[in-house]
């Protein structure tokens, strides 16, 4: 079972404009409402393709936006363990200006969570997680949830025999790695901020990854430059074919969902890295989060995974 902990969900509203008129009226060519927030983008990979792994999503929803998202969840037949909250779930807006080839993101911060709501989600997650399950902690923490939250939950679930995966930034990341999760997934900027905040980089990224010991395994995604990973002390490098990216938003989340789905099927790390990158490349080709399986299959053989040194 794969659990996805999505504490900061959102209604993602993408508005596609031929041209954005500053300080004036713009006409939408197309608009779209999607289940959003990092955790729900991870789930996108689990829902795509022929084989849907067993998964559960754990999230907070409230108010009229929460109601809309609940209907989306039901339509897709997702197993979601939702904690009802008194606040109203946020909307995140994506404004696409086709003429300038620009994407403007407006992320609202979302409602505050009460102690009782947080305790309810925590107890439910604990009760649902079994030894050997994957538990993905994705994104920032909502107001009202202390920065040590991921650390506390990861410690408890790792002790229970679960494989915890952390993808966050800032303080929740700094605290979260202290629980030594099974896997850390961050981008290059987040990794450097964690390992040597504010310092000039002297070592190569490869050496930094080789020496990193705050998580059992680690994956650093590098945008168009692919990824670096370390599993069981073996380093891997991923190189990608060049593409014309339209919008890379959510690529890291889609990468992570595809990676864990493939590992859950019993595949080797190399194959999971290849699949994960094929999914995220496909996502880069559209204006809004989307995976096209034909594109995934075309990209796969052109993604090069190389074993580097062992550390
Ligand atoms: N411009 C790009 N061209 C090609 N591939 C890309 C590009 N940007 C992202 N990718 C793909 O997506 C993966 C993840 O990207 P990235 O390192 O930007 O993640 P991220 O910063 O965690 O993203 P987010 O948090 O917004 O989901 C990369 O490893 C790569 O496969
Ligand atoms: Mg990311």
C-alpha cells in the first residue's frame, strides 16, 4: 500500500489566455479546475497507466472548495481518508500567457488547522499504515501544524516498519530528516539549502550526495539536467533527452509518484528512475499537470541511467 500525506491540498485553477493584458481585461481561451497541492500531484502518477497500485490519500478538506474537491475525489474513485476542517481549502491559480510563453502561479496559503483536526488525521494515518507500506510526505505544512510534525510522524511510522518518503523544504524538511526517513526527494536548491545553507558550494553535487547521511536513500531532481540518486550506498545519474518544456510545475511530484509506484511493483532502482523521469518529462509538455502514456513510452528508452561510484 502507498499512502500519500497531502496536508495542503488546493483547487488548482488553470486559465489559458492567448495574451495577458496587464491592467486590463483578458479573455480566457480555456480554463480548468483540477485536484491540486503537492500530494494530489503525486497521486496523479498513481492513477495513470494500466496498473493502479493500492493507495490511500490522507488530507484535510473544508468549506465550499473542500466540497468541490470531494466530488472530484469521488468521481475518480480514490480511497481518500479526509479529515473535515472548519477552514476553507485554498485555490491556487495558474495564469498561462500563450503569446509570451509565460506561466504565472498564484499560491494561496490555505486555512489554519486546529489541534483536534491535526490529531484526527494523525491517528487515522497511524491506524492505516502497516509494516512495509510506503508513506509519502509531500509539500509544505498548513498553518497550525508545527514544523516538527513530519519528524514526529516519520519517526513513529519508520519504527512501525513503514518506508517513509519526504519531499518538502525549509523547516519541515530540516526537522523531517532528523527522523532518518527511508527516502528523501528534493530538488537541487532544496538540497543545498539543507546541506550547506547560505554557503558557497565547494564540493561537487555528486560528492555532497555521496556524503549525505540524513536519510537512508536520497534523490535529487535537477530539472532539465535529470537527477542524482543514492540507494543502498550506490550512486546513480540520470540524463535526459532535450525537450521544449511548456510548464514544469508539479514535475517533481509526478516524478516521485511514478518512482514509488514502480518500486512498489518490485522493479530495480534503475528502472524506477527511468520511469519517473519519463513521467515528469511528459508532464513538462503541457500547460497544466498531465501525463500522456504514449509520451512516457517514447521517452523511456531515451533516458540514460548510469551507475556512478559507491559511497
Ligand atoms: N525544463 C525541463 N526539461 C526537461 N525535464 C524537466 C524540466 N523540468 C523538470 N523536468 C523533469 O522533472 C523532474 C523534476 O523536476 P524538478 O527538479 O524541477 O523538480 P521540483 O523542483 O521538485 O518540482 P516541483 O516541486 O515543482 O514539482 C526532473 O528530474 C526532470 O525529469
Ligand atoms: Mg519539488
